[in-house]
């Protein structure tokens, strides 16, 4: 069945601009910006066991219940499971079915990079360019901006601790919500710590 690829880039917006800034003594400089906004990474909610009996784990897309009558919940309540599914991008619009692969995406990412470049004449044939770059400038402006997220692949966090078992008495799928119900549960997504930090660098380029 055709479905969204793990590597689909989704939507993307790029904006760039530059402003020349005159300096004394014949120097020239330019301030420039580059913005990149894009859809997050596709993902699926999966069972952490072998639900279909093919001897492979973490590849069976989970059934997303729409009511308490469609599932047996252990180590927690259906209300806790329902609250999680109602807020998860891969689950909230697919209640009562086994969704297609990669129906969810991690949050939209915003990146803004800044460069200030000064051109210095070094004779008739040579030019020196001194640059200063700030990468992920949004995070410099506000510590809660410019964050990038990715899904917690191959982790029981994808849907609690789903065993993929079937309850013998009712024939319903069993979902263990111990992870979701835990006070330490951080959600479906993990913040990319390195990508979410701002950084700066100096550069020097000599052109002939």
C-alpha cells in the first residue's frame, strides 16, 4: 500500500535577504539573513511487540481506539490513554482504525541564520572578507525558540508500553499505559539538543 515515506520532506519555506551597510574608509559590509521553516519528520505509532506474528518487532502500526469498549487498558486508565491519543498528531485524526504509515509528523521547525560580512581591499588583485555568523539566531533571542524535535523511534513511548497482545476473554487488543501514566513521561517527541542551540563563528576568506 502506498504511504508516506520515512524521508518525505513535506512543506518547506525559505526566505533570504541582505542589506548593504556602508562603512568609512572605503570598506563595504553586508548583513544577511536566511530563514528555513519546514514540516517535521514523519512517524507512526507502533506496537512494541510482534502483534502480527511475523517475528519482527516495532514494525506493526498500532490500532488507535476511539472508545473504551475497543481496547483493554492495563496499568492505568482509558482516560489517560485517550488524553494522549487526542493530542498526538499520528493518532488524533485516526481514532477507531489502524492508520496508514507515517500519518503523523513532528512539530514544524523554524531556523534563522544571520551573517555580517565586511570586505577589506588588500591590493588590486586580492580581497579579504571577514564574516561573523550566528546559527539558529531565534534561540539566541529566546531560549524557547528555534527548537527542533524528532519522534522517539523504537521506544515504548510511541504508544505507552503496547504489547500487541489480545485479551483472551474479550478478544480486544491490550494496551499497557504504564509509560504514558508515568510522571516522567516526556511525550512522543524528543528535542534535538544540538540542533536547538544557537552557535556563532568568525570567518576569514582571502580571494585573488
